[in-house]
C-alpha cells in the first residue's frame, strides 16, 4: 500500500449483494454512515435474477434488478454511501484496517465482508445468453418455473444430486449429465437418485452447447469416451459443478475453511476481531437472498456493538 492519505470510515462493507446491502441498512440506521464498495456486480447475483419469488414481502415476486434498486435506495435513505469500486487489497493486521480499491485507500474501524461466491460455469456457447431463460444455478430458486417440464442437471457431486432430486417435485423428468461413470455424491443420495423414476443418468458425457430461441430448447452433448455427439431436447439446464468463494483478498489473513469460505462464528465474527463476514462468502449451504440478507443484518449489529465497546 502507498502513503496516499487514506479516507477514514467507521464501517466499510465489501460487496453490494443482499448481505452487503442489508448490513449497510442496519449500519446506516445506527448512524455509522457505512461505505459500500459495490464490486463489479452492483446488487450481486440478484442483479442477474429474472424474478425472485421467495423473498418475503413481495407476494407476486419481484424482478431481480428492482429488488437491487430497492435494497440500495433503502440503505442510502439512512446515509449509506455506495461507491462503484472494488477492493483490490486489504491489510487486516492492525486496526483500523486498510482497504485499497482501484480509486482510493481507506482506513476502516470495522469491516464487513460480503463478496459472495460465484457458481462455476461450464463456459460453453449459450450458457450466458440463456441464464435466467432456462439456464439456472439454483433449483430452490427456479425449480418452480419448470412444472411438468423436462430438464437436465449437469454435475455428479452432492449438490447435483440433491438439487436434481429436489427438482423432481416439479418436473416431469431430470437427466443428470455427468462427465465420468462414477458419482462423487454420497451413497445415500446416490441410492435415492437411482430409485427415483423421474431421474435418469447420462454417463461419460459433457454439454458442449446450449441452443434455443429466446429460451432454452436443446443441448449438444458429447460422449468423452467415444467422441459421439448428439442433440437432446430440454426445457432447462441446471448447472451444479461447484462454487468459488470470492476470498482471494483475505487468504493468509482470515481463517478460511478447506473450500476457501471465510470461517465465522454464529455472530458473523471472523478470526480477526472487528472483521465480520456474511452471505455466501461465509455460507456454502443455504445460498439464498433471505439467508444472506439475514447474515448481513447480523454482521452489522455485531459491528455496531464492537464500535460501542472499542470507542
Ligand atoms: C441466476 C440466479 C438466480 C437466483 N435466484 C434466487 C432466488 O430466486 N431466490 C433466492 O433466494 N436466491 C436466488 N439466488 C441466489 C442469491 O442471489 C444469492 O444467494 C445471494 O445473492 C447471495 O448474496 P451475497 O450478498 O452473499 O453475495 P452476492 O449476491 O454474490 O454478492 C457479492 C457482491 O460482492 C461484490 N464483490 C465481489 N468481489 C468484490 C471486491 N473485491 N470488492 C468489492 N465488491 C466485491 C460483487 O460485486 C457483489 O456485489 C440466485 C442466484 C443466481 C445466480
């Protein structure tokens, strides 16, 4: 870090998804005038969600971008400052903590990390184009839209099987496409999937392209053993090949679990006093707007107490 004069903040929130904006709302209402560093995706994953139907208070559901706008407006109403900037470096070795961004350097008395986790992508043609139009990374979020439809699930781990089985509540059929001929998922899940009449497996196969006209219609498949290619009609492509927590900045400074998620206690406290983490960056299990928002609110409440105790 350089010797440039740092701006002083009571609370900096890194990330502007549901966890970050909820933390901002709570911190702002305690007059902390928090600074939110939005990152490249203002509003986080919700900004790319067509409609959110499981966040309470919106009986008809709410479009993702509208929910993002509401979150931001509500947090700003009480004094939150939102900067369209990303944290590029943090120094958590002493308090106040140093945060460097593309444009500025800051000192923060407390830090709330809400940088989320990114679903792993297949990186194939059509994937980006059809996200929210038949391509999904969340069965809990989108399963309901596929009543009576035929879908595929890509993956062979616990989450692919769990989410595939969850989808059978709604859909007519689930074809699980797996690049190997053995699953990584646990035995109980495997048994459940093998016994379920709606679930079928396509082994040694990868999806190479997603095709449609406005919405998903077909996928191109390739058998990795024989090299054979074929097309399969489908209404939905659910991709469960893992998540990558956005925690590079904190490596060696905060305790992370074996998958790279920030470790927190039930008060969202990280291994460094005064540094909190909330939402998907610290939660590989629930991965929802409401759970992330709840964690964000909790982290801010703890940061408020911390500042009261250390002023
Ligand atoms: C297509 C899709 C549909 C979904 N549908 C639903 C649904 O219907 N219902 C539901 O409950 N959940 C849904 N989810 C899941 C939900 O969106 C996530 O659980 C939730 O957004 C996680 O919130 P978060 O705040 O923890 O992280 P994110 O939303 O991932 O936000 C992370 C934030 O961190 C920022 N960031 C990252 N790195 C930096 C950095 N270095 N500096 C500054 N900022 C940084 C990003 O710009 C972003 O603003 C969906 C997800 C997807 C992808």
